[in-house]
C-alpha cells in the first residue's frame, strides 16, 4: 500500500535497463534507503501529530490538498498540450 503504480513502473524500468550486478545493487540500495526513510517517518508521525495539534493537522491537510489539486490541473493541461489542444 505504500508504493504506487508510478514507483513500481520506475523500478521495473530501471531493473530492465540494468546491465550489471552493480546496477541491481544500486537499485536495491535506493529501494532500501527509501523504505528506511518511510519507516522512520511512520515512527515519528505520532509525535508530529501531537506537536501540530488538531488545527495544525487541518491546515497541513488543506495546504497539501491544494498542492495536489494544482498538480492534477498541471498534469491535465500538459496532457492536453501534448495532444495539441490548448496553448
């Protein structure tokens, strides 16, 4: 549930283009580093939640929601531009 389709596709493409054991080792190393960072974030999350409080969490949620909406609009516009629709 942590990994999305984009990350899975990236790993498959990187592994498919790997030509040596060192390439596979680098990919595995980066995977393990990201997994460790994610694990540490999960460990620290309750502390951050307590520090922010209910209002702080509400603000962060809204700001990140706006960021996600802006990215979604940008992706749609880029897709339309790729098809030659729009400026």
